[in-house]
C-alpha cells in the first residue's frame, strides 16, 4: 500500500514503546522502538515474535504530547517490524495523536 492509498498520514517516529500481551499478563513486558505512527496505529521494531492477531497493550510517550496506554492488534509482521492497529481508541487520544502528527509536520504548534 502506498502513501496515496493509506487511510491516515504516517510520520517517522523513534520512541521507546512497552508492549504487554493481553492474553498472557504473566509474560514479561517487552521494550521496543517505534518506526512510524499514524492516527490508526504504529509500526515498531521488535526482537520477539508476536503473531499476527495478537492483542497487546502498548505504552509510549510522545514528546510534548504526553503518555499513551492503548490497546492494539498486531496486523502484520515483516522480519523484525510489526504493524499494529489501535483498537477502541478514545476520541481524545485520536485527537492528541493527530495534533502531534500535525505539529511534527509544522502544521500546528504543540
């Protein structure tokens, strides 16, 4: 899928993300790095194998935008890169992510 057919604008992003499986809370939390962020999800680099369809909690901080704790589903995996779609995202969190992306692009100020 190319940028012209994507549902939401993506930006490059490099922040730490904590990932915790919903179906295995006893499993240790993983710490990974992001690659891209959009209103609908994010991609990360992860050394651990998470299968497509796995439900996870993801926690991350966006500079000047605050902390996020969101539910996501692993939608695809290409090597060490996971594509995750946000699930049940509150509107306030959607707006905060959209505002952050616009600020990074220089459209608005944070």
